[in-house]
C-alpha cells in the first residue's frame, strides 16, 4: 500500500523549504549516513484533529481505503440500500393506494383544478401508518395496564434527509447521517465537503467548523433549499419516492391503516437504514482512532528513521524521495513495532464464532495448566 496523502505531502514540501544547514552538511558526505531527526511539531498524521477525514485528506492510499472488516461491512450494506428502499416503498405504496385509490386521486385533482378555493391533494414522501393492537399504559401510581385494540402508530419518511429513528413520530424531524453515508464518495470528491463530519464532531457542541461542512454537504446533495427547492440528488431521490395524497399537508392528520405485518416490515426497513449508518460510523471511528495513535506516535519520535519504521510496520511504502531531513526535536514515546501492533488492533475487531470458541478453549486449557502447576 502506498501512503499518498495530500496534507502529508504539503507538510513535506513546507519542511523541505525550511531545511537547515545541517542537511547541506550531510549532503557533502554521501558515504556518511546521518540519523536525522523527525519534526514533531509541524508534520501532522493523516486524519488529525485539524483535518479529520475530509475530502482534502482523501487519496488513493489513504487508510480509509484499506480493506478491513469495518469497511467491508459498510460497503456490503451500502450495496443493499437501493433494494431495501425500493421494497419498503412498494409496501408503503400498496398501503396508501388501498386507502386513496387511483379513482379517488383523479377526482381530487379534478375538483382542485376546477375550483380555486379547493386544495385537497398534493404529493408527499412521508406517512403515518397504524394498525390496531395492544399497548401497555402506566398510570401515575406506576401501575401498568394493557389497552386492547388501540392504534399503534409510527411515522415513516422516505425523503433522503428523513428521520431513520424508529422511535421518532414527528414529520418535522430530519436526519442527515443516512444521506452522508450513502453519498459519501460523491460528497468527499467535492472541495470543502466532508461526509464524515457528523462522526468526527460527535459529542461536540455546534461550531463553525462543523456547520461549514454540514451546510456544504447539504448544498451539494441539493437539500439546502427547503422542500420546494431541492436539486440534484435530493430532488431525484424525493421525486422517486412520492405519492399523491388526499388531505391536509400534515401527514399526522391522515394516519393510514395497515396490517401488523406491513407495519413490522417498515419498522425493519428503518432498522436496516440505521444499521447502515452505524456501519459507516464504526468504520470512520476505527480510522480516526488509528490516525490519533499515528499522530501521537509521530509527534513523539525524535528520529525520522522511527517514523519510516512505523510506516513499514503498517505496510505503508514510504519512498526515499519522500523523506526530508530537518533538525526539530522531540521525545521517543512508542517503539515503532509496538505502536504498529497497537494500531493494527484497532481494526478488524469482529471475531467469527470459530475464533471465539478457539479462544475459549485456549483459555480453559491455560486455566487447567495453571491449576496443575499449583498442585
């Protein structure tokens, strides 16, 4: 694997221009190999806190392109998204058209076109569906009772930025995590866009850095102009998943009855979308953890040789012409081999059933050996 990282090379060029006379001195004696010191101040590791995993950090050899369990799971689930959305839409369309028939829609359009004061039909992509079932209810004394034959209702939003939270029941809620994960490659190919920004900024207060990338991502996807001004992917997606509905604009005012089986299928659709977003999150979190360790290690290395050794241990091919010499100082914190093993342990964390059984057998055998030794 080749370590191509635009930010990395920019720093190399910067340091090359700042090379001191010590480099010139070493160049006069080509037969004498000088163990040069690495800069612990200016050279940042890919994916540092300043740049995260933004588009500027993406290159052919970036660690994000490394084939890991986390990335494979993301790729596998991404490949399923079109099918699961289409199947869920087929169920939703069946429910809606059973309630609002094609004949009803035609009559509603006829009346709306005939009379100026009639506004009774419009296209929509989100729905409230319900079935009659049993629901637990707790009173103020903490006592639980079962209500029978009551509406069990949920909101289902097919828009690109619709909520994927299965517990959410509000049509006004928006969620960008799904669209950022689904169109990650397209977003990250644009300047000043970063599809991973919500993951990088998780648990942090709102700030200008986050808002900048979120707004740029939304603008690129065509979601920033509001429902009636969508463009690009937003318009194409939302026009694909919309139906003519009779009633007021608020979908809560027209909850539509469905079967429990249909309801459960749509709940599973939301769960699958959430699983895809979680796969994106875990993959990028894994990359960020590795980059944090690399940054910490590189900052602590005194000698450039140690940084090269770390790169080699990680399978990164650093060419001779990419190595520059400078005389900044620092402290050696990690042994390169140990740091490399630590970083490798942050990926491919899922274990097969066979691996878990083998580890358990080995553990039991070790326990038995320890017991035998004591006796």
